[in-house]
C-alpha cells in the first residue's frame, strides 16, 4: 500500500476575487469542499493544507484537515511557482513530521465541481502505470492547428502550429486538451529532483468539461454556482 497524502494549497491573497479560496458553493467554502472530498478518498492517508492565511488555516482545521505550518511569504505571492509550494510541503512532511510519502495528491480548491471518481481514477492511473505525474484535462474547443492564431511582426495572422497538410475541419486536427485543476498526482521522489513536471513519465485523465471549471474570476464563479445547483 502506497503512502498517498492530499495536499491542498490555498493562499490568502487573490487579485481576481478577494478571499477567493473561501468563496462558497451551497454554503460550503471552496477549502472545505476540497478537504471533504479528499477525506472521502479511501486511497489516501491524510489531508494537509498549505496556506499563509490564518483565516484559511482556521477553516481547514474546522474541517479536520492538518495545518502543521503557515506557508512562508516568499511562496505566497501571485508569482510563486506552484511546484515550489509542493516541494516545500513535501520537505516539511518528510523532514519535520517524519512521514514516508510516496505520492502527493494535489487538489486545487478552485475546481469545486470535481467528483470522487475523478480523484480515485487519477490515483489508480498513477499506481497502475507507476507515473511520475498524472494530470487532468478536458478536450479543448480550439486547436492551434485549426483556429488558434498568432500575429507576426508584419501583422500577418498565422496558425500557432503548422501541419504538413491543410486542415479544413477541427475534427481533422490532432486531439488537443486543456489541462485543468481537478487534480494532480505527483510521485514524491520525482518531485524532489525536478523543476519541470513534464520531464517525467506523465499521463492524463480526461475530465468532462462541466466538472473542470476553474474559478479564476467572478465569471468563473458564476458558472460554478450555476452548474452546482
């Protein structure tokens, strides 16, 4: 049995929406929704929250998550690489709490429409295929081979990606996916030695678009509230 721990990263500051991580859907905060779903996952050992906010920490403790530290300021601004936040938490769990960690299951709080089956399946892929990272993604509505363009220096418009043959229908283009924040599973030994998640053995679990809403602004929040009703 592998030692899998849930890591929920929720900083206090947010430019798009104030106190974004404490927004509510059906009277539950986004933090509490992530914690409760993580705890329902039978394949995990426990749920940890990494935050710089005492308010978020209190909310996490209220819902029986573990908050053994407050995240340092240099890892809590809007330009802090997420992978460094994961590394910091993993280092604390292993070196301060003396835990044996095989995998981290990352559950961003901004994807509140995820289901338990999504989390279970992403873990199963990681274990079955011995992956370094398992991402979640959904089919993209646009394709760099068909209807995504860039503007050149001379102001001409060109497709982002060129293909050897002309593509007249989106269905003829290679399958393209939008990565989403439903869940990530990361092997601890890989995380410790890399700064690039794409450098390892990677897989992806496809998620239905209606469960992959990522709340980044007020419009996203309205969509999430509508779909959760």
